[in-house]
C-alpha cells in the first residue's frame, strides 16, 4: 500500500516520477510496438493503433502531462479522500501520485457536461462524483496496462 501522505506530489516532484515510469514502461511499450508489426493488416484500425503505440514509445503521454503541469495551473493531485476511495478498489495498480484532477477544463466538459481522461489527468467542469471518479480511474488503469492505444479502442467500442 502506498503512503497516502505522499500522494499529493507537487508539480515539480511529478516530473521525476514520470521519468521513472517512462523508463520502467519503455521496454513494454517497445515490445507492444514490435508485436503490433507482427499482426500487420491494411485496416484503418491497425494504423490508428500504430499511431498510439508510436506516441507511447516517443514518451508523448509523459511530455503532455509535464506540459499540463506548467500550463493548467488549476490542476490538483488527488485528495486524501479520493486516494483512499481509489486505493480500496485498485490497490497498487494505479500511479496515484501522477493522477491530476482538472475540475476547470474548458474544452468539452463546460459546454457538454462530460468527463474524460487524458493520460493520468481527469478532466471535468466542477466536482466529480465518486462513481464517475472510479469510472475515469478505470481509464487510467487501462492506460497503465496497455498504453495510449486504449483510446481509439475505447472510442471504437463506444460508437459500435
């Protein structure tokens, strides 16, 4: 179990953590990319998946999160209560210190009352209900397990 007092990493402490995760996950990301080429086919979904595998290998999720730390100053780490709720469900399978909540996201949530995940950041407009927080944390778990490729796959499933 992670120490709940160490969850609220500052913006500057999160950068080395992303570097650590990026280095640890990079061999797995390279392997996924290589396996993807073994299953080549001329379908659009193969090329969409390829794009996201390449983005992961190039560390784009970590770069994007670091950029957001600099530009989205209203983002915050998980609160103690949110951490305890998620830790009870996910155990040690989430990078809690990397998770950020942006409850003032203008792009989408304000006008359409929606929630979404961008790497390890949960975007919303206003307070996030617990059941939505858990749902969005599942997407962060998916990102940690299979990488950014979960995004086009989840969107295809949503529209099928």
